């Protein structure tokens, strides 16, 4: 795993590893391994490598294909199928949030807090809506025996048409 960058001593873990996780050791790999164990996942070499690629750059949105490209560049030996499995395991464990855009496109968000998204059509870019609350006038009543777990708002954007 030598090709995965490390944080120099004293620099601390990346924001998404240090800010949301308590009891930091100062070693991002140790902290990532501990966090994986805490959520019930064994810290395999592939999970740690993919976790580093996901969380070392702060809050971001990735697709499995993008993460696979990054893994190949970082020389993390992993198949696309393993990436899909790992992303779903991280999501089930609460480390990622899955954001479905269209039926065929799924993004994984490292920011698991409550927030909504802009999606730029034609560019396939997903970004957080920051600093502006999204207000909904009313939500439908859920079916009997069900409750609303979360509301995801994706506001689709496109360039303005020229007059």
C-alpha cells in the first residue's frame, strides 16, 4: 500500500476522518482501521485503501467507476465488483450516503449529514447545496407501518438557454 499517500506527523487526519470521528490517534490509517472496526467491518487492505481514497479528500461525491479509476492510479489492486461491494458495505455501515440520480446513476457521498444536492445535467456533477435551507411545504403521509427515514432533494441544473 506504499502508493497511498500518508499524512505527515503532526498534520492530523483529513477533515472527514478527524472532524466526525472521536479519539483520533493522529495516524489516519490507524483511525480508519479503528473506524471500520467500530462499524463492524474488518479493516482489510482493500477496504483501508478504498477508505483512504474516499475520505482523504474531504467531503465529496463519487461513483464506483470514478473510485475504480482512482484506485488504478493509486495502485490499489481492486476489481470494480469489489468497489461496488465495498461502497455498499460502507453505506450500510453509515460511512457513506447513497444518492440516486436517475435510475442508472448512483453517487456515494462522504458527507452523511443532512443536506441536499444540486445535479448539473449534461456534466453529471453532483454537489452539495450549501448555506441555503431547502423548505418543503408538506410531506405525504407514509403507508401504514412505515415512517419517513430521510428526504433527499436533488435540484437539477442546466446552463441557461440564450435568448
